[in-house]
C-alpha cells in the first residue's frame, strides 16, 4: 500500500513524546481542523521522504471514530464493572429481606402484602437486563472504520477491506461490514441503553426517597454522624444521594433525543450530526458512571425498618388482605359474589372512617359466616399469609443474579478477547 521503508520510518516516529504539543495547538488554531495538525506534526517528525505517506487512504472520521470506539470500549468496561458491583449489592439486599413483609402499593395506595426482597428483586431483574444489553451491544458498537471519504474504499481500492480488517485485528475490534460514515445507529443504541439504565436508576432512587418520608419511614439512606439535612431544620434526614441519582437520570435521558436526532444525516455524512452524537456519547457515559456510583452507595448502605413496615401494614385495619378473603370466599360462592361481599365490607369501613374494623364488618355478614370460621377469617387477614411467592421470587432472582455475576467473573479471568 505504501513503501516498506516509509512504513518503518513512520512506525519508529509515531510516539507521543516525539510530538510538539505547542505546534499542534498552533496548527489547530490555523487550520480549524481536528486532525490535520496531528498529521502535519507527525509528518514533520518523520521527515520529508516518508511524511507524505501518512494518513494514506483514510479520512478524518475513520481515525477519530475508531479512536472514539476505543474510548467507548473503556467506558463499557467501567460501566460493566459498576453494574456488576451494583448487582452484587442488590443481590445481598434481596437475600436479606426476602421474607421481610411490607405493604405492596399500586397507584400510590396499599394493594396487597409483599416482601421487601420482592421489591429489591424487581430492581435486580431490571439491572440484569441492562447488563445483558451492554454485552449484546459490544459487537455492534466496537468496530473499526477505514472506508475512506464516503465508506466505499475508493482511495484504497481492492485492498481496502483487508486494510480495515488488519486495523480492526490490531485494535481488538470488529471491521465494519459497510464502513459508511452516516451509520450512527450503534452509537444511538448505546445512548438509548444509558437512558433506560438511567430510568431504572431514577425509579429505584425515587422509591428509596419516598419510603424515607416520615409518612412511610420504612427505609433510609446510610447517613454519616455529621450529616446535615438542612441549615434551618435540624431534624431533616434528606435522601441526598437518591435525589442526585434522579437528577443525573434526567440529564442522561435528555440525551436520548439528541442521539436520535444525530442519526439523521444528509447524503453520506453531515458534520453537525457527528458532533451531536459525540456530545451525547461523552456526556452520557460520564453521567452514567456517576449515577451507578451513587446508586451503588444508596443500595449498599440502605437501612431497613421492619417495625415501621409492620405498622404500615395495619394502617388499613386489614383491608390490605381483602384480596385474600375474596379468593377464599370465591372458592365456594364464586368470584363475582365474593368480590361484591368484600367490596361492600371495605366500603363500610371506608365510610365509617376507622370507626369499625374490616374483621368486624366481615364477621357480621351472613354470607361470610356461612363459609368462613372466625379463626379462618383472622388468618386470612394476617399480611404474612398473603405475600404470594414473594420470597421465592426474591431468592430465585438473587440466584440468577449470582450466576450472571459468576459468568462475568469467568469472562474477566478468561482470554482477553475484549482488550
């Protein structure tokens, strides 16, 4: 492709310590170009005889995008490590709270009892999929581009694909099947993935913040002895890290429309779109790493308050177990009539504002008396008897997470196929 002597001279000179950074900066100001100053300086160091062969057949985006991909590989490796650390913390939280009964809530209202481990398992399950998505994205994202000005190897000709393949092999990347400069979907996919990860992070952090509220008091972030919640309200224990996660999440998710906009090139490439994508990628990776760091600290230090969870289960006077009563009654009188019976009893309790208990109203209904004994009714209204498969699902999820983490560990200890 170029003379061997020239290649030897270029390789010998291509070391950062031989380049003059001041010259490069001055040339960048003069040329207003991101790569030509480096090419010019390397050519100066190499010398006139071989310098003219530098940057043969490539275009600026070939070099910059391939270099950016190397940086993104480092970013993916870091994010993968942080995801694994977060999953490890979530797994431990899930296991230690698998049987800890609390109120499950839908639409902001108490629904049926669950365990905190079930809630933590939901978080774990979501982040397991994010970890899987990161691994699935690697072959699509980590590619080398050496297709020239528009991606058709016009400058290199028949040897172009072989050159690209050799560059990819040297860098531990995959050659782009079609190295067109306008193909930005793998980069947009990464930003969308980071947006989903951030959305899950905000969901978890938001739940922690809500459950920290005085009205719930079921969990708390780990707070240091000298932590100050407010300059004017000494009693405040604010969910600071959770709030920071929510803020970071909003910033990351706001980058998704930018990345999607950056996909829309005119003709074979458009510089403005490339710049948009660069900004989305750079900000998204940095902010996502910050988010995972903070969320890992929240989960790793999360304090649980079983007594308060038990108190909150009793707030409705047994209404949280209405489904359990309905399902038991339904076995003999049918689900429809059972729903009407239990719904009527719940309405009476709600109208009387706590003046009468759910157990009392049910016990006075002849249809209930005919089917359920007082002992059966009392048992059905015990929240611990109606958590379904919460504990089992929590333990199954934690076991699945541990298997996934073990596989990731084996991959790290095995052949380094992803440098």
